[in-house]
C-alpha cells in the first residue's frame, strides 16, 4: 500500500507542472502566430489554456509516466504540435523566429514565477500540504527550464530549428528543415540508445544530459538570483 501511495504522490507532484508547462508552451506558439498574422491555430482551437486541446494522450501522459515510474535513464514526452502556416505570417522568415521562441520563452517565465512563489512558502501551514506545494514548485521550476532548453536544440522539429531556419538563406533553410521527417527518430535514438549502451559498458553515455545540463544549470542560477533566492 505504501508503494501505491508513493506512486500516486509522485504522479501528483509532477502532473500539474508538466501539463501546465506543455499547455502554455503550445498556446504561446499559437498566440504569437496569431499576433503576427496567422490565425490557423486560433481557428483550430489551439490558442487556449485548456490542456485538453494540447495533450497527446500517449506522448504527454502515458509515455513520460511510464518512463518516470520505470526509473528510465531518460524522460521524454510531447504534446500535439500547434499548427502554424508560416507563409501567412507578415514577415515569414523573421516571424518564424518569434513564433518559435514563444514556447521556450513562456517556459522560462513560468520557471521564474515558480521561483518567486517560494517566497510565499513560509506563509503556508507547515505539514504535508506545504511539502506537496514545495515539490510542485520545485518540479515546475526545473521542468520548465529543461523544456525550454531542450526545445532550443537545433534539431527539427524542435523550436531551435525554426530559429536556425529563420536565420538561414531560404534555399538552405528548406534543405535544413527536410530533417524534420527524421527528427523524432533521431531524438528518441539520442535519448535512449547511448544510456542503454553505456549501461551495458558501465560508463555514462547520456549524451543529451551532457548537452543540456550546462545551459540548464546556467539558466537556473540566473533565475534563482533574479528571484532573490540565492544567498
């Protein structure tokens, strides 16, 4: 029974931060696209804070949940991509960059809000509810930063690839974005294969952790200092 309670507690302190991070990330893409001339996402009901509109049942809930509970060496999940017709943007190459940056940008903003919220924790009654709220804030802080940094990797279809494509000449951008058809498979391979191979060899081959950890630590330190939590 204790094991079941532990599993339910783990789910409860990750579910709200994860769904909020993913929902606002996707909604931000659609909202910025709308402001820059493309109403595709709005017409399809994707410029909304309703998580049901953005959740992919398998990619958002089942897959990361199974990986988390299984103690996998990697955690991966995804939401339904917000549809953006870049040709309808007022200045497609420039505006593509702003639409792409909107998702990671809102994640950084949410991480900062979570950091600021720690100042309110001493006002809460001590006990289980305070511990639960602290765990949610901690998870919201780190999860939003990881999501922002991860999505800025320059691998299609991640947001970083849209930024790169917006900076490249048109011909090179088209060729570069052709990688999108293989992007998901490349990501899964990078997430899963090196740690599994490393585990068999007894060495750490978590390549994505090597890539992501330095910028995640850097951004975390900046937000902690900005929120007045350091020292």
